[in-house]
């Protein structure tokens, strides 16, 4: 051991390079999940593999400058291995690899982790983390500091020379195009460039670079052209409902699959009779919020950083033009609906930056039906959409995000599934595909229910249905008859006459196209798309406008950002407290399962009467909690007008309110209280 220690001491840089190659190989093996594919990558692209190994070596070599050299080497090596392990785990559950942006989605990932991993797997991860931390503490104590001797001085000079050389090589490769910082596909980027470089690109490359031709004169020229060609907006404007269907695509496009019955019969009939086409989306198997961003804003994510989620970057700092802001200028009310948690992708904050007035999340819904993997079924959305339409007298814009088709599909079965799936090839995940197909079949039934409801609604309404991305089911482009894993489909239903067209679109074009179809020509980007689609400089000018509106001088908007974040209201109705009383005989209650969404009904009529508090009000859900003197009490949901607190009695002078509770870290927009919504307060007085 002493001889090895001496060799490391004398040749620290060489040791760092050896570590780089070892970790580079392990990370590629974890990401590709195949020794053969890993070897093929090394043989096909040896220089790229060497470059990735040198990235690791460069970061590890920095340890030679620290007093705790060996300990720091181990820490940096563990970080790179953790990136590789995490990437491997993520790729086993979704198509998109691990990126730095995923760290910003850490809290969202923790919430859905039980959906993708078993308790044993989660326990193993926790145990592994604890073991690594314990090992690091032990090594910190045991490993020696290096001595400031001749070896240290020599290694420090070599490391400095290595780092400078590596930086020069990287700069040259970026300028000559050998290395790219813009990836059209993260999936292919990791396959072509390797784990270390691709992950580093997602860390260092965020936001938008200033376009070379960006100037006030150029922006004014673009806007003048738009103003000279845009049509006037019609006075007869319909309600506009966008319905983003989670992971929905037509599985009959997979050429080797066969189904016992059509998975999407109603959507297929809509496509035959209403405007429809393929929709190119920015992600595969994940990235719902990025498809939302493109549809809502009309901006192309290709111009942002690799793997970036604007919901977690620029939209935390500024507002942005959106469909909500543009339609509100025309007298619309703007609403968002999602049958998942309000905080997922920070929507409870981002939707204020995008101009929405209200946001109904699952905490404000009384959901009765859930998928076997724990997602709310989409049938709840029909009633929620109608509540919004009936809550206002003016036109409504409603952005609806479904969740039923969400993964994980692995090892899931649906006892209510009716469709059987077979394949011409040997697919190990055929049961996963069958589970998915049965979920989207039920989503198709939701679409039918909503269309039938809107069809009898007495206001002109357009409903646009589309999928946000393909599911994580290992589907390759060669297996699709349309040849693209980045294409879902859309269909635009209306309860009034609207000529059918067959048009393929990008997600960032969808809203502008729909507005054009109903005669609405308003807003910077909608009118730009409507007047410039198909022109030679269309995309380059779009990049300029996007930069101007989010990062530039707002020349296109008169020199200032015209949008102020809204005071977003969670739910469309006020949470209301009407009465409270002590009782020695509480009504039938439901067991309070804090960590699940489903509840069991328990009839206590056969037991001894239970004392407690009965609270009456309006718009309660199973997330409603009673607060007494600002203490949140364990509350049991009875119905939308009643909740109870067992084994507790009110005292004269107690101040009572009800709150809508989400994650314990969630803040109501503009509130210091850790609740999604809060009712009026009442003071209890004894009779």
C-alpha cells in the first residue's frame, strides 16, 4: 500500500487521468445499460470518449491543489459516479437522460418517486446515501493531508498546465463545431457526445444567447412587417380550451403492435371530422412543462439552453407574453386546470408569471377515481372545466393539463383494462404497453364526455386536444409509421362550424394557428406567427423576438415589459367557513390518509359515538384542514360542505378557519401562510 501511495504522490495527474477513464467507462455503461453498446461507442467515437474521460480527470485533478488531496479526489469522483448512477436510474424509467435542470426539479421528483420505485428500491437508495456519507466522514478523519514538498509543487504545475491545455482544446472544439452546445435531442446528445460532456452542457448552457443580428432597428423592422400584414380581430370570439393530454399519442402508429380494439375510437373520429395534424413537441417521455411553455407562449425551446425548463429558470425572474395575457387584453378570463398537485413544476408560481387568473389543481377537486399507479383519472376534468365556464359571464380561456396517462408503466396492471395488446416482435415490456393503452382508452372516453358536454353548451367554444409527448415505453422512430418520436397529434373540435384543415404544426405554433382560425389576431408572437410562418427568415426572426421579450430591451413591446404577474387564485371559488360546533356524535367519516390520495369510508355508527368538532362551509375537499388558533388539526373529510375533527373540543374565544393544504413547503401566492387557500375566520362562542 505504501508503494501505491508513493506512486500516487509522485504521479498525481496520471492517477487523475486513470480515474477519468474508469469513471467515464462506468458512466457510459450505466447510461447505455449494455456492455456491447458501450464498447461500440468507445470504438466508434474514441476521441469523444477520451474527451469525456478528460472532463472527469480535469475536475478530479483540482484536488491536487487542496490540502486534503486524496479526500477531495474521492468526493469529486463520487459526484461523477452519482451523476452516472442517477442517469442510469432515470433512463430505466423515462426516455430523457439526467440533466442539471433535473436538480431544480428535485422536490417534484421526490413527490413522484414512489410511483416509479418500490419501497425496497427507495430504501436501498437511502441506505446507499447514508453509507456514502458515513464513508466520507471516516475518510475525512483517516486520510492524511499532503505535504508541501517537491512532489506537490511538481504536480501543481502539471495540473495547471493540464487545465489550461484542456480549456484551450475545449474552446477550439466549440468554435470549430467539433463540440456542440445546442442539441436538437438530449437523447441523441448523450448517445453521441457521452454522459460527462452532455451533462456539463446542461449545467453551463442556460437561457438564450444574444442573436448576432439583434438590434432595435431589426426588431422594429420585424414588427413593422407584422403590423402591415396582420388582419383585424373578429368581434365574435369563442371560448378557447386547450387540453394537454399526458403522454397521449396514437399507438396504432407503432407498426408492430396489434390491439383487440381501437384504443382511441373517439379521438380518431374527431380527427376525421375536425382540423387536425401532427404536432412536433420538444421532449420524449418527459418534459410536460416544456410543451406547455411552447403552446402558451409561442416560443421555441430550441433557442434555450440544453434540457432547460423555463419554468425553473427565466420564469422565476420575469413575466412573459402568453396566450393568457393576450386573450385577457380582449376581455377573456384566463384559467388553468390540472388534476395533479399545484406545486408540480412550480405551476402555483409560474402561472402567475404567465397571466392566469385562477388555477384549479387537484387539491381543489374531489377526485374519486385513481389509476393503479396513483394518478387521478381524467374524467374529473369535464366537471372542472364546466365549473369555470359557468363561473364567468365573459369569454373564457382555459388551459387544462391531464395526468392519467403518466408513467411509470413498469410492472403495472389495470384490473379494469379491456384492451389486449400483442406485437410482431419480442417486446419485454408488452404488459407495460398494455397498461398504458388501457389508460389512454379511458382518456379517450374523457374526451368524448367533454365534447358531448361542450356540444350542448350554449356558448361558442373551441377545444383543442393534443399530447404533450410520447410515453416512456422504449418506442424507436424506426417502429413508427410517421418516423418521428417527437410527434404527437392534435385535433381542434368546435361546437360551431369551422372548416376542417389538415395541418402539421410545431407546438409553439399551435395557439397562434388556433387563434387565426377563429379570427383573433392580437399579441406580439401570435401575430408574428400568423404573418410569418413559411417565410425564409421565420425562425431566425422568432429567435430575435424571443430574446427581446425575455432577455433583451423589449423593443417589440415599446421598451418595457408590459406584463405584471397576477395575484393567482388557487381554485375558482372562495373557501368559506360558515359554522362550527362541538358534537358528541360525529357523522360518518373517512379515514385520514395523509400520504395517499385515496380514502376509505368507515361507518362509525356501529361504534361508540365519537366526540369532536363539526365544521360547515363551502368548497371543501379531502385537502381541507381545520385551523384553531393557527394550529392545523388532523381533519377528516365528509363532503364538500362538511369536515370534522375527532377528539377535540372548541373553547370560547377560539379563532377558527379552514385552509387548503398542499405540500408543507407550499406558499399561497402572495401569502405568508403555508397554505394554498385560506377561508374567512370565525370566533367560537359557547351558547
